[in-house]
C-alpha cells in the first residue's frame, strides 16, 4: 500500500501542523475560519468524517475542498464548482530574484491586496489573507500592481499563492519576478515551495515550469454549498 503524501490533502495537513491554531472543527474534519477562507478538509473518506465535514458549514454556507481523491460530498450539499488543478513543486533551488521595488505587505495593505486579487482572480482571497503567511508586493505611483505570498504550510513545505499582476502592467515580467521572489523566500526558510494552478491555465503552468516547478500531482477542487 502506497503511503499518502503530505500534499495529497494539503488543507488537512496544513490545519494539522502550521495552521493548527487557526483550525476549527474536530478530529475528523477541520476548516479555516469562515471570514478567512472556505478551505475545509477531512483526513479520509469514511462516513463519519464526511458527516463531520458537513457540520462545518451553516445552511447556505460554502466549503472549498482541494485533494488528490475526488471529494465525497456530505448529505445536504451540492457542488457549485468542480475543477481539476495541477499541484507543482520546486525541488531544486530557483533562481535568485530581487528588485528594490519589492516590499513586505502589511495590514494596512489588505484592502489594496483584496482589490488586486478581485481584479485578477488568482484564487480564493480575503482581507485576512495575511493570516496564512507573509506577502510581498510592488507599488507604482502608490498603486499595488503585483504581489505574491504564502498560503498553506506543512512540515517542510510552504505554498506559494496569491501571485498576480495588474492588467495594466502585463507583459513586464512582474508575474515571473514575484513568483521567483516568493519561491525563493520559501526555500531560504528551509522549505520546499509548491503551488496550485488550474489545469486549463497553460500560460501559468508554462511560467512555473520555466522557473523550476514540476508537476507533482493532479488534484480535485470543489466548492460545495450546504442547502437550506
């Protein structure tokens, strides 16, 4: 029997380790705080675990699942979105990238970060994104035009996330710069960088491959809503 990899259920293993202090739920199912993220997970697909997962959302509430195996929905839930993701890891050192414009982002930047993420849709994002981990960005004439940060984390792994650039600045290599910078920050902390992208997003996948990421696994993503 093949042992499951830590990243096969990244939400679950993140909430068991680096983000244990943020976890809501019990031993069978856990989630991040609703005002932070809809991410939720179980450790297995037993009936008891799936039932516990269903208790993590209020009527009308949503949960977002990311895992290797196809998600099993709790009773009373419907899938609003299903998608295939690629999970990529950077096993070797990525090229050093630095730029004097890159600065750490803080709480005072949260609204601008959400505005940029809403415009570019790099993935689930909220005003509490910085509770996942550090973010960095570039401002131009006061406007946030590029950013990258860290999201989930396991022992030895850290997810690169929130990479986006303002549409007005596309073609200037800022996405590549921020990806390299973010991955390098993870590696310099002693962790392996990984990320998720939609399997249909060929340009992003090519970019990540060009800077040293490789496909580790194909993942299933589902946004499910509790009826009622």
